[in-house]
């Protein structure tokens, strides 16, 4: 908003030059966006926050300076009179029109404005139109009250009806645009049709021209939300709508009407006649009770001020203390309703710059959360194994998120998703119940940039609730996604294609870094994973996550042209498990002997079953068992596959003989045959 230095000093003699005044305005909360010279004046471009509609005028800014500088304000003398016995105004919608005044000025002579008026309007960026239009703009910039002048003789029955527009009604506004009005738009009408869009812009057909002889001056107060909605719906923003959207002074309506009417009569040789003031529901002043404002001021600002000084600062802003100790808020301040607002105003006038810097008192020394070191170790281990950490939004598209299975045990009995009423990101209307959708989006973004080899992990929270309106429950999750080829030291040489076992290995490495008991993988059908290539992850017999290949259906939806493997674990549940104590094993002194076993098993027998059967069988001198490979090609019956495992035998007391190893190995083979119905190759 543009403010003239000279005009401002007519209202309050600041005694400051332009630079000093700019600094003072900034200190009291009216930030200066820019300063420029114009003829013999200086113009300030002030950034006014949306809650301070009272500062959208020279009077509003002058009131702030008057209080801050303890200087009197010179409000122009404005003649006043009483409303006429009869009224030309009917308000049919008092919910959106709080007050409406109409003043008749007869015998006006429309023409150019005097030089002083043209100069003042030019200073604030307004072009001169004619003396009547210029006066309405002048008073708006002076007092902050928008207004509009109609040609009285162009109004049907020479009266005003304030109502909602009717279906099919339209109006040609002053910008010569034909605008269709719907039934939600508040309109200023004559006896037949709309002649102005309330609070936004007047109509062309009822406007003042050089032929106008009699004027009806409208000055009103409208509902802020109604004007904001109309302005948005019609895609029409004006100086008037800008002020009405932020609130005008309902008790200043008559004063503004008197000011404009007296100027019109003076500059056009017109005669003031009828005056209508329709005020359906009187404004009830806001009163704030603050029994010990001085103590509250000290608590919030850290500064001890006497109540007399605080009350004096507030008095300068028009905030008066009643006999019962409550503070009466002036009608132009729509932003004050609680005691903290009084503290803010007193602190602003005292000077924010006088409030010293002080760190908040801590009740205890800062430290990591008890689980944070384990998470830091997890990040370091995964990063050292070639994974990059992803960070995705906590807000996701509900439709996308619905395609992915959620981690169990969120802690909600009747688990519901947490919806967002007013999303800050278009389409992101759900607090994420899983990390999977965010990781898949990260894969898609990388694919679009030709990054095809990915190993990503994410640690983040998921949300659910068991009661609509209750605070959401939070659960920390760990997600993985791999796709493409493994990293190679020579970037020109890409490694082999990564698969499920690379994903499984990364999960097991993560588990080891967290010191948890061994994670168990059990074949299971997971909603978003490929059937036959998915597993449920168990910890101490309880499900804590899933892993597998992304289903073909979802991959096709995202147009992925290569396999994507994804996993998600309940990190909260894992971290709640006691960390396994590290055990010491001495270095091996005697050599080991290895034997491979290739066995044909049904597809229903998992590798985990095979490995557990061997490792948990109590076989003599068995040191370790590991997976080698799987074969399911030529020579295999349908529903079967060949799995090769490697067994290492070792004694801590001596070197084993071949006969001893052969005997133990035969026990292993026989056990696999009997327990898993395996055939040996």
C-alpha cells in the first residue's frame, strides 16, 4: 500500500525525516517494502499484514505513529447530521451487509478535480477521473473506507435494495465487462436489477458521468468472507474489495460518508439533502478481561513494566480500560480478542528492539533419545553398503496409497486413515500410512532422469487413528527399494542385476546393525507384491514387515520397464526389542572342510526352511551353512527346483578327518530327505 510522507504529516506531525519515519514504521510492525521520491514528496510502499485492515489508510498509519511517538493526531473536522425520517435503502441480507448509508447530493456539477486533489491521488497511484469519483477515492485512501457514487436519476424508483443476486442476473461493471452473477453474490440493486457488485465494483450503467445532476453516495460495511468469495468467484480484485476483505470500521461508516459528502458539496456546488443510515444489528464492542496484565506482560516479554505505562500505551491505540478493569477494543481493530493481544500491542509500542535476547531455560541437559544412536548406526551401515537415504513427504495421494499394504501393529484397534481437510499440496490429502508410495514415487522420478540403478532406504513416520478426530498415532518405519544393477567400483562396468536376495541381504544387514534377534522371512501374499516373490518378515514370531518384487500391475501403472524390489519394516517394533549383546568367539585355529549339497525340493519348501533344518539340527562339528544358488530350468519337474547349499565343518580341538566329515554330512543329507522330502542330486 502506498502512503504519502506529506499527507501523513498533515495528520500527525512526526518531526522525522523520510528515512527516520521509514525506520520507525518498520519497528512498530509496518514493514516498508520500498521508498521512492515523487515530485516534492516521498512515497512509502508499506507491507500491511492481512489482519491489519485498519492500517490500509493514511489515518490508520497516522494512528499507529501517534501512539508510538506520543504525538496528537489531527483528524479533519467533519460536519455531521442526523438520518432522515424516511429511507431509500432496504437491506434484505443483513448477514452479509452490516450497515448501509445513502446520502443524496442534488445539483452537482461534474468536472475536473482541483490540483491539490489530483496531486494527492497521483501520489498514491490513483489517476484522476472526475471530481466526484476522485473524492470517493481520496476518502478511501484517507480514512480507509471504500465508497461508491451512483447517478440517482439512473436508479429505478431512486432507491437501493441490498440482496443476493437472482438466478440469471448479470451486470456490466465499470471496467466494461459483462459479468454473470450467481445467487451467492451480494448485489446492490435498484428496484429492478443489480447496479453494483457489493464491496467490489459499481455498474457502468448507473455510474456518474458529465451529465449527472443528482448523486446517491453509498458508504457501507459488508461481511469480509462474502466479499472475498465474490472477488474470487468473479476473478475481480479492486482497492475496495482489498479493504473489505480485511475489514473496515463499522463505526466509521457515517464519518466517511459525512467527509465525502461535504467535499462533494464543496467541490461540485451540490446540496446535501436526504441521509439514510440502515444499521440492522448494532456493533457490540469487544472487551478483554486481563486482571493482571502487568504480570502477563512480564511473563511473555521478559520485561517488567508498570501497569500505568502499559495502559498508557494502549490508550494511545484507542484501547480504553473500563472501570471494571476490562479493556475495550476500538471498532476498527478486528484482530484483538485475547489478553495476549494486549501484551503484543503494549510490547510493540514499547519497542520489540528493547526486548533482550535470552535462551529459554532448560529443565535438563539436552541428549539424544535413547534409541537415536541405534538409528544413526543403521544409517551409517546402510550408507556404507551402497544405499542412499530418501526423504519423502508425509502427505500422500489417498488413491495411490490405497494400492499398498500397510505395516501391521500401528496400535489402533479400529485403524483408520488420517485424512487432511485442507491439503497444502494438491492431491496430497492423506497422512501416509506407509512409506512405500513415497519410495515408488522416488523410483519414478529417478527413472524419468535416466537413473536406473537405485538402492534407497527411508526412515520415516506413518500415521493412523482409531477414532475420528483423535490425534493420530505415529509409527516409525524403515523402507527399502532396489532396482537395476548393483554398484561397481568402475562406473563404466555395471554389475549384475539385483534381485530379491540383495534386498533380503540388506534387511538382514540392517537387523544386525540394530542388534536384533534374527529376522525370519516367510513366504506370504502381500497386496502390492508379486505373488510367489513376496515374504512376510517376522521378529520373535511376530510380523514386522514385508519384502518382495513389486507386482506387475503396479509396475505397469507406473510404466516401470525393469523389476523393482521393495520392503517395509516396523522400525518402532524392532527398536523396542532389546538389543542382543555381542558375543566373543576366538579366532579359528584349525581349518574347516566344506561340502555342498544340491537337493531337489518342491516350490512350497522355502530356503529358510532348508537353512534352519541344517543349522538347528545339532549336527556334530557343523560350523555354518549358507546358500549357493537355485536352478529351475531344464530337467526339473513342474513345481520343483534345485537348491544348492554349502556346509562348513570345523572342530575347535583338532583338524577333522574326511571320514568324520563324511559321516556328519551323511546325517545332514538323511535329515533333509526325511524332514523336507528332498531328493539329492
